[in-house]
């Protein structure tokens, strides 16, 4: 009877060892899945952090872009008058000295544009308007 119990105990032990090996394999598989998912989560977190930084950066630039857009809109409204002023300057004041040029530009050209209600830039620097650095 001792032999039968021994065989029975050995079979039981073998079954337990086999079950443990199966559970160990399952554990290793689940660990791999967990590590892979953890890696994906870390990668996603980095992407989210980068996206958040980008959105914050764009939000800061929105203020600047809005101001630039408004400034551009105002410049566009005054462009016709500024071009007329620059054209008159180039066409008519070439032979005169700087003092008389300034007098013509402010007292005549700007005054005429303002009388006709043509928007233009006050104190327009014609050299900067006509030439790029």
C-alpha cells in the first residue's frame, strides 16, 4: 500500500509541477504583454507631452499672429495713399533740397491726401518705403 500511495503522490506531484510550469509560462506571457503595453503607454505619454507643448506654443503665437494680422490690415488700408505719396515724391521733388522736399511732402502731398480722405501713413519714411535694406 505504501507503494501505491507513493505512486499516487508522485503522479499528484507531477501534475502539480506540470500545472506550475503552465502557470509560469502564462505569467511570463502576461509579463511580456504588460511590458509591451507599458512601453506603448510611455510612448503615448511622450507624444501627448509634445502635443501639449506644441498647443501651448501655438496659443502664445496666436496673440502675436492676431496683432500682426491687424497691423497688416491697417497697412493695407494706407497702402494706396502711401504709394501716391511716394510716387509724387519720386516724380516731383528730385531737383529740390531736403528742406523743400520735406515741405512739399508734408504741406502739399499729405495735405492733399488728407483733404481727399485717402488713408496714408503719417510721417512715412519714404526711403524705407521705397527701398529694402
